[in-house]
C-alpha cells in the first residue's frame, strides 16, 4: 500500500470510529469495514440506505449491518462461514470424543485380552482343568465381539460424520440472506430477531415495543386443508403484516405460526394501535382452496403487546408479550392484549 493510501485509510478510520461510537455500533470487523466505506463516500446508495436506517433506529441493527456489508462491501461470492465453522467445530469435538472413547475401549479390551493370553500361557506350566480352558476361550470370544461392535459403531459414526460434512460444504454456498431470512415467507427469521432485539436493547431504547402474533387455529388449516395450504396461509399473513410496517418497524417469523414485530420508537399506545390495525387487516385476507374449490375467509390472529423498560431483559420482554398473547387466546382469540384503556 502506498503512503497516500495509508494516509487516506487513517483519515477514514478517524472519521468512522467516532460515528460508530455515536450510534453505538459494535466494533466488529464487519462494522469497521461498513463504516469505513460509508465515510469514504464512494457508494451513494450505501450512504443513503445507512442514513435512512440511522434516522429510523438511531443505530444500525446487526441484521441491517450484515445485509449492507454483503451488498456493498464484501466479495459477491463471500458466504457466512461463522455458522458453518461452529457446526464443524461441534462435529470435530464430537469426533474427538468418539476417538477418545474408542481408544479407551481399545486399551481396555487389549488389557483384558492380554490377561486371557497370560492365563493361556500358564496352562502348560500349571495345568488347568478343561472347564477353565473353555472359560478362557469364551472370554476371548466375548472380547473379540466387543471390539468388533465398538469398531462397527465407530465406523458408522465416521460415515455419518462424513455425510454431515458434505452437507455443510453444500451449505457454505448459501448466501447471507438465506441465514437472515425465512425461506417460506421471505421475512426476517428468528436468528435476525434475536440479534436485532439484543442490539437495540443495548442502546437503552426509549419507547421500544414488542408485538407477538399467533395465527388462530392454525393447526385446523393444516388438518382440514393440508400443509400446502397451511404454507400459503403463512405467506399471506406475513405479506399482510409486512404491509403494515412503517417508520423502522420490522417483522420476523418467530417460529411456526408465530410472528414478532419490533417497533423501535413507537411508545405503547402507538404499538397497540399498530397491532389492532394488523388484526383488522388479517380479517380481510381471503384465500382459495383449489382442491375443494372453496374460499377461506376466517384467518385471524391474536396479539400480545409489551413495552420495554430499563428493568427488563430481552427474555423478560418476550415473556411479557407472550403472556399477553396467550391471554388473548384464552379470552377468545382474534384480539389484542392488553385491552386499550
């Protein structure tokens, strides 16, 4: 690197670091690279998108940072190897333990076989009964069977591990988007939710609210119409909920038929109003069951809304929303809890 480029790099870092501190951006290599590119001002679309996110959130969530980094900074073929590395490390640990267990078994078997051969070697010297000789032979046969079983188990374990490694290699070709987004509905997934919520709460965000949503009687859709239509219901609900999100509000597939919405600066009253608007919007969703040539017009959901306070952890905030959600279910479904005062 030339002296001029080194000087420019130093200048850009001096600009980037204060901005990261101001917006409480974690000092990770990805974030350094992203904000370095921002202050370099050579990619107007990056700056525009990052400015919009900062305006809405007062920070840049981990999922947004990752997506911006992938779109504007990283090599186009770069993939997320963090998750793959964790899986490979876990597998290596498991295989290492299996090797230790197999080595321990082999050592144990060897000692027992040596003991039996020692007994056989004393047959000529001491003279033993036929019954004792047969007993020693039976022991040797048993030790051989034990070794064979242990070896077969380990061989099978290695074969399964190789299959898993092949699968992981294939997964390395997946893009970062596949890691952050739900494959079925196209919205952000649980991993993105956990990361974003933790990142936002670390900023002590005044007015942040969490809405948990659960489709009513979803099992009945699968039982009565089949899983294919159940998937269609999930996609339709995700689309309608996404259409209601504004001003930095983000929606996630939380798991199964459950969704989560984070409203960063809304205050409780506004968040509850949003939940009520979403509830009414879902009532208008209509789908056609092509197998039976009938329309489905009874899609509803129950909502639990909670506001973060400094005394609440992420788990406690989720728990509050979850309890209110199930209270809405208990009271008859298709409603928002708590009831508006």
